[in-house]
């Protein structure tokens, strides 16, 4: 439905985004994860047709609507199909109801129909009790929820969300994600959100994509370490926080090491193994993903995340506070 092709986007001389292909399909639940400065907000603004790419094109249902050889500008009708809620949304003066009505009235929706749409969006997003409140009477988390409801009231085909739960507590965030999933399921709405909270992404999204330095990363931003690779043969032993990690590489100098969670062996006690990297500690959290896998986070001197099955969690008796050993081969460590 909505896609970027051969996009290279610059701010001055700095390349903020470089993507060969990125697509948000109809009805998709996409999460973009990555550290601050990875390009998540820039990606959302291009998808929202708020900026044109320096190079490349944005397509909607196969049509070029921004960029391309002719430097196309998006039409108003195309913009209306895509709505972005930014990380720090701004509410207009007046009540929450006034905010929900504003966009509808600006699009020429008749007064009675706009009132119905605003009330319906407020009910679906659980903000009915807030309708008569003003901005200064709302918490930051409530402001975010109102901004999402304001976007939902416009009935877009694609809803883009930048850190939509950054100001919400855990219970409020879970409620918001549940409501968004219901909205997607009932209306066929495509939702693409950016988040630095990996736990939220794995619980909510069907499709998780990681950005690093403006490019899609082959690994999610877990188990990443900035290191200095020494000269010498293989394996090399490098310090990553409190851990000494063995890695197979002929590179030297600054690098990033990545250990895919699926390549980590998990046991209660150290086992005889050819793995050169064996670290013991305690489980801190268990996160059950939508794909049936469980992400086990453990403190082994630094925080590491491993991916296991629900059967493995049961058989190993894994729970927060339980002892655990993580092991991975030197060949499993990727070097960037």
C-alpha cells in the first residue's frame, strides 16, 4: 500500500535515511525499532508525505505520490489517507472534543457527522471521560491518547505513530496497544509505529524492523556492543562491558558486535559445549512474543537477550530471578 523505493534522504550533507525498499501493507502491524538518531522519525515523516525524499520515491497503491524523477508533490487526497501522530503532539486550545472535531471540520465534514465521528473515536480509544477537559488538565500520557484518537477520527488508511506510549505508564501503554490492535482488526487499518521499547514492539507487532544509522539492520538492537578490535589472530577476545567476548574476525579497530538472540543457547547450569562464550547470571524478564517465542533477558554482567520456545521456558524453569547460563559460539558474533 505505502512504500519507499530507493530512498536517500539528507539534511544538509548528512544522510539521515538510506532505504532500498520499505513497505507498509494494507492491515499491517509494523514496529520500527532502533536507538535515538537511527532515523525512525525521519522515516515516519517521509511515509506521512510531510517531506519529500532527497532521492527516490514514495508510492501509495503503486502510484508515485512524492519524489521520483519528476519530483512529484503529494495531492491533498493522498495526504488524507495517511496520518502521523508525532512523539510530542500539540493539542489546540479548547477542549478534547474541540481537538477531535478540528481535523474533521477542516476537511469539510458536516457538523453533525463530525460530532458523531469524534464521539465514536473517543469511545473506541477510551477517552470519553476526557472530552470536556482542556490541555492543562491532561497528563502527558493523556495528551498522547487524545492525539491518537484525533488521528483515528479522520479514518485514515495508514496510521503512523512516533513513540505513542513514551509518556504512558505500563498499564496505559498496554491498553493503548490493545485498542490499536482492535482498530486495525475492525477497520483494516495499517499501523506503523516507531518505538525504542523492544518489549512493546515484540508484544504488539507482527512485523519488526530495526534501523541503525538510517539503514535497515539485519539484527534487532539487542545484544549490541561497541568495541575496539585488536590486531592479531582468531579468535579475538574483546571487552564488552563486564564481558570478555570471543569473536572470529580479521577486522581491527572500532566495530559493533551483535549476537542474535536466536543464536544463544540457554541452560540452567553450564553445559559441556564448543561455545567459547559462556556467561552465567539471573533472569530479569520474560517477554512472550506474538510469534510464540519467548525473549529471555538476563543479567550476566551485562544485559543479554536470548530467544527460546515456551516449552524451553517450562522445561528449564525460567522465571525472573532464576539462575541461567547463556552460551554462544565465536562464529555467531556478527561484526559491523
